[in-house]
C-alpha cells in the first residue's frame, strides 16, 4: 500500500467517525433533507455552513441547479451523512415541480391537452394591429412569442369594452401578478385558435423555458452516479462597515421643532402704586369713548416664510360602549274615570282677591315684562319656524345652474308634424297634462287656393300626458283650425276655443276625465269585471272628442279669433256692460277678440226665452257627444259687442290680444258690491251650463270696484286702452262703445302677447314686432319700460308664476330670453336656444314648489317642456317690494318726462309769440296764406345764404356775390 492509499484510508476513517457523531447528533434533532444543494453559498443563519454539489443538469434545462434525482441520492454512499445526505430514499411527496419526474408529468399533460394556466385566444386583425402582433409579420412560426404589457390590455378593455378580444379573460388579466402577459402565435392551430395566452407566471416560464427530455440524470435508461464533493463548513464573522447616510437623519431633524426666528420681547411697566390695587370692571358702550373698540382682522402676511411640511398621521377613535339593563314592574291596567265640578270664586271672593296687596304687587312686578312680550309679538312672529323655511333663503340652492333644461318633448307624426302650434294650456287640476292647438302653416291666400285640402284635413287640439310622450291622451276635433283656447278654471272638463273662421267652440270631456288621470299603456290597471275574451280592443287607442256646441256663424267674428278667455267666476257682465256679482261662482262667460275690430262677450247659460225640452223631443246628438251645451249649438250669439273705433277718422283697431284687470281667484271685488238698480232680466243667474232650473229672480249686486277699462293689442302694433261699457253718444244719441281713452303706436309689428303680472295686476307686458314694453294703468303718457329693438322678431312672452321681476320672451330664431328686472333692464339675463324652428307660443307652469316647467311650442309642431332652474323660480327676499319700488320710480320718471314735454311746448309758444311781437304782428292775429308764404320764402332765403357761406368756407364754392332770390 502506498502513502497515498494510506492517506486516503485515514481520511475515510475520519469521515466515518465524523458521520457516526453526526448520526448521534441527528438522532436528537430532526433530520434535514439534503438532497437539494446549491453551488452558491446560501446563509441560513449565523455560522451556517455552505454546501455545494455537482449537478448533471444542463443550463437552460428548466431544472434548478443542485437538485438531485432520488436514484443518485440512493447510490451515493460515500458522501457525508450530516447536512449532506438524508437517510433513506426520499418520499414521493418530497418531489418538487422542478424535478425530472414532475417535469415529465407536465410534458405528458402538455401532449395530452391544454397546459394549466394557458387559454386559447382568437385575436382579430384590428386587435393584432393595436398590439403589434400581426400574424406572419410581427409574430411567425419561428418567433411566436409576444409580451404585451398588462396595462395596455386593461386600457384596451376600457376603450372597447366587450369588443375587445381580451374581455373574456377580464378577471384573469386583472388578477395577473406580473407586468407583462405572454401571447403565443399558434401557427398550427394546435388549440383551435390563432393565439394562446399564459395567465400564470408558471405557465409563462414553462412556455419560454420548456424542459428538455433525455437530460442527464433525468432519463429512465442512462442514470449516472454523481460524486459529491466534501464540504468544509467555516464560520466567517461579519465585518464592520462604515455607516452610509440614506437621508433618514434629515427627516428626524425636520420633525424636531426648532426656533428659526428671533423671539419677540415685550416689556410691560406699571406704577408701583398700582401693584395690588383692587380692580373694578363695568359695562361700557364702545361708542362712548374714542377707539373704544379695535378690531384685529386677519390679513395675508407677505413676509411669512415658514416652510410647510406635510406630515401623515392617523388616529382611530374607539367609542366607549356600555351595556345597561333595567327591569320595570308591570302594573295591571284598569280603566278609571272621575267627574268633578270646576272651582269658581264668588263675586265677593273675586273682589277681595283683586283688591289684595299681593295681587297688586304681582301685577306691578310683571306689567313691564308683559308689555315687552306684547310688543315683541307685534314686531315679529315668535312661532315662526326657521328650520321649515330654511330652504327659502337666498343661500340655499345652486345658483350657478341657471340654464333651462330639456325635460320632455311631444310630437305626433300624424297630427302635429309640420304644423304650427298656436296655443298652449296646462290642465288646471291634473299635473303633467298639457294641451296644444295645431294649425296649418298657410297664409290667407294659400288657404283660399288650397281650400279643398284644408277642409279635408282635421283640425285638432292634442292633450298630452307625461305618462305617455308618444301618443296623445285625447284629440279634440274642431270645425276649423284653433288659434286660441282655454280650460274652464272652475270645471276643467269644459274647454272653449276660437276658430280661424271666427266661430267659438265648446267641448265637454267629462266622459274622458278618468283617462287623463290614469296611467297609460301597461301601467294602466285592467278592469276586474271584464270577462276573458270580451276586452275592448280600442281601450288603448286615442279617442277623438267632437265639439258639443259652436256659435252661429252669422253672429260670430268675421276674422280669425286670436285670443279667448273665461271671465273670472266671481263676476259676470250684462248686456249694458255692467259687472255684476256671480252668486254661483261658476265661469259662465267668455271674452274673445279678432281682427274684425271688435271684442265680444259670450254667455254659456240658456237665455230667458229658452224652453227646456225633453230629450226625446229635442234633436239627438250622435253617440259619444255630450249634451251639455245643446241649447247653444248653431244658435249661440254674443250678448255684448265692444267696437274698437279710432279717435280720429281713418279706420278701426284690429285686436289681436287683450287683458282685463280682474283675475281668477281674486274675489276682493265682492266685498265692495252694492245692490244693483237695474234688474237684468235677460240673463238668468240660476243656470249653470246645461242646468234647466230657472233663476231665483233676485237682484244682482253691482261690483263697483271692477275696472271696466282693459288693454287691447292690435295688428298694427298699437296698445289701446278702452272701456267695454257702452255709453250714450252726445252727437248721435245712440248707445255705443266709447272711443278709446288713449292709444300709442310703439311696436313695429303685430302684438303677439299681452299678459298681466300675477303679482301686480296694474302692470301689463306687451310683446310685438322687435320690441316689448311694460305698461301700468293710470299712466297714459306711455310705457314705463320700452326695450331696444332686438336682432330678430319677438313671437311670444309670459310672466314668471313665482318671481315678480322675471318674464320670458320667445323669438322667431328658436331662442328664449329670460329677463330679470332686478338684475338687468337693458339686456336679458339668459338667452338660450330651444328649437331650430321659430317659436310661436310659451307658457310657464308651477307644478310644485320645487319644480317649475316651461312649455314652448314651435313652428314645426313640437312641444318642448323645459325645466326652469332654481335661481329663476325661487324669489329672493322682498323681491315683490323691490319690483314695486322699481315700477314706482319708473312712473315718477315718466311723470317727469311729461313735465318736460309741457315745459318745452310752453317755451316754444313763448318763442313764437316773441317772434310775432318783433315782426309787429299782434299775438292773437292769425296770418293769411300770403303772409305765411312770404314768411316761408324769407326763411328759405336765409337758409340758402347760410348754405352758400358754409360752402365757401369749405372751398367748394368760388368767392362771388350771390344775388338774393326774388321774393
């Protein structure tokens, strides 16, 4: 045996002895499997040993280096037993995913089906272009891999939603832990799609680094033993290194509070006599002494240079919870009652108590406080609830939102499309119901030329409901196009309308009132008593209601009725134009106007000579037509006609709009009613619409406080103030309508709207041509406000129902102007475009206290419903007083203008009288025609002389003597 062999034998003995010691030690501690070794040192704690082993795996084989197969571990008997080799054969559960056996299983799975975490994906050409993975261009059979950022895929799903090809894997993509997702081009359609995507990091690594079959130590046939090197464990103590600053000390210094500026020193001095002196305090008014109150207001210090340091802190408050309990004794309930008499003092006891000193002292003590409480009750309302009225303050709401919002729109392709909306009316009692009248867009000449077509076209009023914006609820049929109509304020089932041919029409929709209240379509409740198979197929169709009365064409207007209104329910006008009390408080009279120079009063009650007839004897209406106004049909005529004559010869006024001072609901005139001297036997007060009961025959009271004067707007842009009560003409002795008190021609077009303010009934809004004006009764010199000419023509106007200083003006360019007199008076506060077609009429309506809608009708037959914002519907505090004061100031300004007119007229007359005196003409002498002609020639000669001098100064005329003209 050589020395070398002896040394090797010694080493083997030493290693055997060391292994026995390690086995004894390992019997006390749990054995650590050492089949996994790493060539690189892996610290496992202080003094840990480093192990190393040879590995037969090739680089890039997908198996961690240093991982041995079970066969090699079993065959290696010469390796150390402690920390190097585990006893026995490793169990099957000790195998890891990266062992050859595990890799083989994964390969078998990949050959059989789709691997775990891999999903087939079809990518359209658009998606391929977005992510730059076009088949056979960006990705090929040799280079099929494409890494797509996860964020780009998420952005694509947000932009294209369900169109994105990755949307089917939305949740897997969101849960993917990595930043890039692997997409592989499936050239052979192995998984039946053009791409497949890896949704896990393990699948991504397997695809990018696939395991190689037949590697060393991993095959079944050629397993080779691996010799493991001896490992010597050496403890290497850690070496101390210099401390390197990472900036933490700066953060600590910033957290410390350090004085950065010099402290302020304050010196306070006091006399020694004042030390220890007692102090007395008393109340004093700040205005009693100079500088008695000094206010230290906050201001921005420009020299402040303190650095703002942000500090994130968190705290959590835990409420204290206590559990308590109580137990009450239940008492047996029982009913008990008692009866007693009130204790009353006798007269002697009352006098004795009232004259006693304690009572007198008590009254004297509380008298002052009692008077103060009474004064407070007179000054303010102590029961006023501020919380309930908090929403009415100016600070509530979003005033920045000041534009009109589109709420809903209505149009019917058959009945209203390509027609003009002539009038709009909201239902007085049913909210969400609005009616519109439509007419053909034809001039008078076009109506004559197309008379046959116009007659065959139905003239309708469409009643819409918010519950069904597609189909109208009712259709009211009329003999001709309706230009104006109105619901009866007392009985909304009665509707009056004015036709284009001058006739007045009445409808009664009482039979269809439930249809307007009930929901439409599938929301409508089915009747319970209807048997199956007997349902009405026309239940959901829009019914057409025919008019039940029309006026006699001989006694009607001779032109189109442009405005019609119900007379308020507290009054009625007799044949002599005298306003009288309406004891039944029903709206039974109608006023209408047309361009035939007159305003008419109509009464819906039967006349005195009308005899009630039985239904069997009288004419029968067709099925479905109400008999309410049978006595008026084709026999109805006005009982009072107001002719609008001009003050001077040259024609009459053609009325388009009118307004009276009395309003529906304001019954203050009844308090001043007096007994009438005249009994109007021609009008029986006991009839109410179709009632056949005769009147009581009692005298009616005359309403003395009712103003019989009213405003009329004409076709020529005039505003006329006339009295409807006929008077006896002094020249002819006939009783006829008096001439207007005054009229002014201010508007440059027909008057389209004339509305009274709902808050100040003396103020009237008039819209006509390109301007609008505000008038006030008893101011005859002119309007108190006249607007400048607009860029486009104005078509309609209406006051706001909730704000005294706001009104709406519609224009033919499809826009609406909102004027706020408390904000601006020279221009509108808001101008908003509503429709591409010209607007024909508008009507605001207060639905609730928190909602106000504006109905706008245009020339194309569309009804637009706009929601008015909070700032335009909520009145400000004392807005009514502010608007009233503004009108009073304008009235005073108008009076001053009239005074200046009179002063200038007087001044002009004085100058003319002075000129006559200088000419030697007596002031009262009237010049003859020859003298007037001579005076005119002299003035003209003087003018020519001044003109010639002016031209010479400009150098336009030569210097030469000009002969005076012959006189």
